[in-house]
C-alpha cells in the first residue's frame, strides 16, 4: 500500500528469516501455535487510517443510540439469554476489507463486527516479533491512542481485572487446551495472570462460582468470556455441567455474552456509512434488488461463516420460509494491494480492536489484527497451500 515501505520490506525479506521468526515463537510457546502466520505485516498509510477511524466512529455512533438494545433484542435466542447484561460490551472487533473506491483510492468496507474479544494478547506479542525479525519503520505503530507496549498491557489489565485479584478472574472456554487460539490464552495468562478454565470445570454453590487450582477452591468474580454459545451448542449439545451460562450468578462478565448476538451480522442492516455495504433484513424487502448477483446471502444466526451463499437467485430467496433470519449484503471486492517478493498481489482484511471500560462513554481503539488471502475469501479453507497468507498485524503510519 506504501510502495517504498513495501519495497524495503521485500528486499530485506528471506525465507530463512521467516523460519527463524516461527522458530522463536515455537521456543517461546512449544506446540501452541496452531494457525498460519503471514510472511509480512500490513503497512497502512495515513489516508486509509483516517478512513478506518471514521468508519469505526460511524458504527459506534449507531451502537451508542438509545434504541440500539431494543432493535437488537431479537438477536438473542431465548434459550441463550444471560442475565445481568451490562449497558455496553467491554470489547469490540470490527473487520474491514481493504478495497478501492470509484476514484481508485484505497477505502475500507465493513465485513463483520463482534461485541466479543479477539486475540488481544497474541497481537501484542506478534507485533514485537515482526519488529524483531523484519524491517518495520519506527514511524509505524500497531497501537492507537498513544499506547505503547507497556501502557497497552496496563490498559488491558484495567478492563480485564477491574479491582479484582488476578486469581479471581478467569478466561472461560470449552477445553481451552484444544482451541486454535490457545496461544492467545497462554500469553493472556503470562501478561495478566488470568487462568484459562474449561467450562466443564466450574463449580457452583448458590450464586457463587469457583474453580480449583493447586488443590484450592478459588471464587470466580470476573469472567473474561471467550466461549461462543453457538460453538458450544453445535459441538457439545449434550454436555452436562454444574454451571449453565444462562444461570443468574454473582460474576461480572467481560464481556457479557448477550453482546455477542447484539453486535454481529444482525447489526449490519442498522448501520449507515460510506464504509458499510448496503445490507437488508430479507423479511424487510418488499422487492429484491434487480442485481442480486452483487449481493451475498447470510443467515443471521450462524457461526464462522456457515450458511453464507455468494451466488443465489430470486427463487432461492422465495424458498426461504424464515426470512426474518436472513440478510442480504452488497458484495465487497477485496483489492489485492500487498505485493509479495515475486510481484504477486495479495488481499487483506484489518480488524480494529477496541476496549470499553464500564465508566467510559465510548470504546477506545487499542490495537488491530490483519489477515492476508490469495483465495476468493479470507479464511483457512480458501488459502490452503499458499504462502504469504494467514494471520498478521497492521502497522499504521503515524
């Protein structure tokens, strides 16, 4: 995206350096890396950075509206409603494709958004490794709002731990040691002292929750929630546990599970911005757009992209009986703009990561992650056997 910076990076790149980069991660965390890391970070110019910030502000303005909760109540399935919801989520992740507008200028287009945490610890770590092994200019930063490596850790500590001791805060997952994101869990434990605890291991006594560590029973006062309800129901439908997510208990959720549903695909038709593709609830359409080939069909309630259709017809839409559970969204054309060492171009997606302290009026942008793709879509299934693809970090021009 910045020709001179890209040229300098590519000239300094070597397969040996990339292999040393991966080898150090393996030494730091043996057997924990379970996804592909791209050979390059993403270098974001000032002009695109400004547009990304404006796009995020447009979206946050909608989330902050007084009627947002009322408009998204239907997003929460009745059997998955969790009591004691906060007034806003503690985390926000907003994904943008990097595209070009009609004038040939780089522009972001919203792909997805989540009221749910992401790889906050891992991205802190990954950015350091890119800087150590590759040519990353000093005037490019992975952090925002004047944060640096140290102050980022402290800002996250405040949101995650609040005023509690680290041992009274857990990271909740189902079988965390088996998850692809387990490296992030391990780094979270090292940075903030938060123990990853399996959903099946939580004990309940009245309204209190506990976990066991080194023979001690420890009360849980805050839950850094990384457990996705949909994943639990789809993969472990008959799981018996002492604690149910829907129980009314004396814990503070960080972030509350209801926000996973409220801020999701369900939110897309509520947004208005030049950086948000047109989206419509299927049930709201009195007639379909004439150019359906330029839209994608998405189920409102699905996980990890399941059920998404890139090609469909009017007849396909007519055949859907529960139209209230689907939306159509204008297709986004990713622009291949990152050049590899052979001159081939790669697409990228940037996730802007926010924290939202309980007392704050608006969320605070803290860091990001990036993903690179040569396939039709971003994701592992579309990028098998390719190089210069996978997870990455964006460095923004100051």
